[in-house]
């Protein structure tokens, strides 16, 4: 019985690659230094999998930045602006594409399916010249071989590559990218031939787009591609790997009919219908099934007994020697190694498995199927599963009851939004085009030091509170000087908008090294939601009250919404996501009500990540949006008409979900907009009625550039052409925490000046 790992994190257990990359980019170390760190990481990962007993060990899943960019390099598809002269692509060109350089901006980055990993979007067109320009796949294969480890080289499949790319600048938006298949397949043939010559016996093609809603034309591309590659692939075993959802029946039929392919990888964690599809449609005889039963997207220990029974069901269909135990996806999306978690509570730790532990689980399952069950390992696992089910840390009957009682009810504020806005205006008495900001002000080195020292108990609570108060006072005074209408306290006490709340809620755990790559060298450390969520005490009321006491202007209370907390955490897998979300919503609801009682009249509940939770398939969108929007409404349905609820979102492409956004029923929404002006406003131009307050960002906070008054005024005029004067707010795109005061002060000065200028024109 064989075992397989679809891919592995590259950063290293302590983010070694991140530090090596950043030091190289800063010119503090050489290319050789970087290559050395990378080679050490690769070899230790291969050895670890080999020692664990894994049969099919991946290579070429390492990357200096991103595996899609690696494919772009493999194909020599470098956009013209990087002035690449052909030959093998080196660090210069590679990192210029990834990060831009002094004279050219980077390529676009976007989310990899529904993960928080971001890839570099290929830019292609009819004139793109392809050439075999990166031999990374072959050299990694050889590198492992030299260590005595025979690996399965992993390539992004040709169809997925094209379906994830976009037409280059100057190329028509309607350009059929799949028409480039004939141009890239010759390069794929070259690399396949190379790998074969180097001794590879298996190749893995990642084709995750197969889980999306594909039309027949797109499906035909798979048939075409793998038929074309068939003769080059002959003599090799080929696995087409899918992940993140089940493969729809039509797609399943298409790929299982491919001659050139000898193995198929499916996600049995998220692909809840896959087993049925296999039973109903059948599985091609003599081919391998790579059964992804160990979750690559989460940090929970596998329920080995449950997996074993799934595997046994599959074994009956495909045959004993054709079943391969695998991960549901690459392990790139989980944390690296639990051994480095020295601060986690022992019981909670027994419920977890990071990448290194998942490798061991995969192997244990394969051995069990082969009749060599490690009884001790299985019974320890069963005990951990049982403790998780019965632990009082997990279950809070009161919370369960309160969350269950929510179902079936709509949770809406009693009065409609226009009546509420009137009541609020009477109380707040704001000018037209009121100005505000999104929440955070610059996070200085000094502030970070204060928080760190307080956490490490190096300074007293009193010192800490005074330092933060002083900072809030500074931010309040600045906003008054700038003449902003609705103020914020600047969030100096917060490290991160999710962690800050997670640390104060029950049911959350935090890791020390549980980093997951987000893009390039950037990693995030999601909290772990392991139990029923409740709020032992108020979380923000103290700071908001302090801030409000410093000014007579309205001070926005600042909260992170339930959907965002959920989407940016590792979520428990023992109950549906929506149930966890409802529990968080109830905790935030208590906070909203406490803020209101403390005299805070404007409360912002950020839902920066609402869109990120959208499922991969259209048929599942409505259900998600329904409970996500419902969760948001739960948080604030109980407040008075005169309490103004704001929300904020960090993306502008919400044309497709605009009705859900309206259904959130917030009084005011501030949204990122300035990087794609027309996109957002076009919704309203096309006649969508929006009656609540709305503040499309008037300038981009991701850039150090200072926008002029005229430029901002122009933006506002464009907005006024499609939105009613009395609902428009003036604010930046997002929080200011990554900017410097030297940028923030002039930018906000110009923003307020632009708002004032327009007030005189109206
Ligand atoms: N209130 C948060 C801030 O200003 C919102 C951040 C976000 O939307 N990502 O920092
Ligand atoms: Zn934002």
C-alpha cells in the first residue's frame, strides 16, 4: 500500500526561507547564501518524508516565490516590460516579475482558489513567445536523486496554467487563452523528456481547476492537452492531482477517460461527493487512485479510524494495489511542525497535526491498509479524538443553546435604513460628505515595542495603559486638527485585527510558529478556533470610552466582524462553519451592545474577508452568503436607531455580491475602491439602488504616494455622478497602519480639503 504527499510548505519550520529571501532582497546576503538555505530546506523535507516511509515524495513543490510564477519561468512567458533577453531565467528577472523593480511594477497577484495563498497571475497573449527557460523541475529532481531519494516531480498542469492566466496589457480582454495550448505543450514535452531522461518514473500534474464550474470547451482542453502529451508521457506514470472540492461528474468522466493518465488525485476532505461519484460512474481499471484523506488545509489531527474506513471502501472499488493514501491538497496551506509549539496546552496539542505530523499520518494509514497497523499510534489517535469530543474546553452548552436558537430567525433591525439614517443624523449632525478613516493609524516601532514589553511583562499595566492613552490622544488631536468628522482611536493596542479579538475570546488558541505562506516571503499565523466561542468580558469598551472622552466628535467603536474572524482562522472541523460563525456573531453582538451602553454612537464592524469565504462552485454561493450576511446582522440587529453601524471591506470587486452586501443592512459601508474606480461605481451606474451610507475609498493607502486635493476632488465628483449626495462619505481605502505619519498627514489634509471644496460646489 503506497503513500503520497501532494506538496509541502517551503518556508521552513521557523520561516528560514522568509529570512533568507528578505536578507537577499535587502542586499545583505548573496544569491549563493539564499540557494544554500533553500537547498538545506529541500533536503531536510525530502529526508523527513523518506524517513517517515512515504513512497511518492514530491519535488519541485519548493519555490523561491510562487509555483505559478515558476511555471511562467519554465515556459519563458516573461512579460515584455521586464526586458528579459532569453536564456535561463535568473533571480533578477524572476524577482522583478514577483516584486517589481526600480523601473517596472510587479505582475498582479491573486488568491489561489479559496485559500489565503496568493499566486502571480501569468500575462499572456497571441504574441507571447514560449521557450524552455527554467530547468528547476529537473534540477530539483536530480538534487533529490543525489540524496538517494526518488521523487515525483510536480508541475502545474497546462490547462490549469492557462485558465489561471489573464490577457497581457494591450491584448483584448476576450482573447481565448486556451488557444495557447498548442504553444505551451511543446515546452511541457521538453521538460517531460528531460525528467524522463533523468530517471523519473512518475510525474504529477496539478489541475485544481477541475473542481470549478467548467464548460465543455474547457473540459475538452484537458482531453486535447493530455492526448497531445500522450506519446511523450509513455513509459511514465502520470497522476493528475485535483484538490479543494469534489470534481463534478462531467469533469470526472473527462479525466478518467484520459489514456495518458495513470493516476487520479482527489480531495476526500472537501470533496464530500467524490466517493459517490466514483461509486456511480466507476473507476477505470488498472489505474491508481490517490485518495486525499489527510487534510492539507487545516491543523487538526486526522480521524484515522474514519479515514481508514473511507480507504477500505475505496479499496473495494479500485483494488488493493491501486490505492494510494494521500493528502487532500498540498500541505502548503497548513502550519509546518507541531514540535516547535512549546507553549500550547498539552490537551489541545494532542488534537493537532501540522505538515510534519500529517506526513506521519499518511504513512500510518497506508501501513494499516497493508495490514501493518501501528496499534499504539492508532489508539493514541483515537484517544485524542475522544478527548476532543468530550472535552469541556470544547463544549459550552450555553453557547450551543444560544447559537441553536438563532436558526430560522432573520435578525434585522426594526426600522429601515433611511429612517435610521435620519434618526442618526439628528443626533450626529454631520456635514454632507462626512469624512472619516477606516480605523488604524500608523503603527510605529515605539508602539510595537510598548506592546511587546507589556506582553513580556517588562513594563507594568499602568505604564502600558498610559503609553496607549498617550498615543490615542495624539491620534485624536491630529484628527481634530485635520477637521475629520467621525474619529477613530487608531487601534494602537492591536497587533492584528483578528488576533486581538481571538486572544480575548474563549475557544481560541494561538501558536508560536504556526505560520502559513500568504505570498512571497509573507506568512500569516491564523488563530485556532478549537471550541465554542464566548466572550468572558468586554474587549474594546475601555479603549473606545477613553478615546471618546477625549473629544466631543463622534468616536467610532472598532470591531472585527464574525465572518472575517472565521475566514482568517483555522476553524474547527467538528461542526459546520456556519455554526462557529454564529457563535462568534453572538460574542460580537455582546460587544456591540456594551459599546452602545457606554455611549459610543458609531460602531464599525469590519468584514474585510467576507468575500474570501465564497465557495469555489456557484451552486454553493447562495448558502454561504446567506449565513455570512446573517451572522453580520446578528451582531447589530439589537441596537437603537440612533446608533450608526458601519462596516468596511477591503476589495472592490463586489459587483456579483452587491445584493448580499445590501442585505447586510449596515448604515454605512466603507470600501476599497481607488485601485479600480470604475469597477465599483459601475454597479451603481447600472442601476443598483443603494440607500445606505457609502464611502468608496478616495485614495490608495497601499502606496506611499500622496494624492493631491484636486485628484481626490475629481474622484468624489465621479462618485457623485452615480451616488446620492446625502449618502456619500469621504474616506481612504483602508486602515493606515502600514503608512508613515509623513504620508498620512498630508494625504488626510488633502482629503478633508477635497471634501470641503465639494461641499461648496453642491
Ligand atoms: N479597522 C481596520 C484597520 O483600519 C481594518 C483593516 C482591514 O480592513 N484590513 O486597520
Ligand atoms: Zn480594508
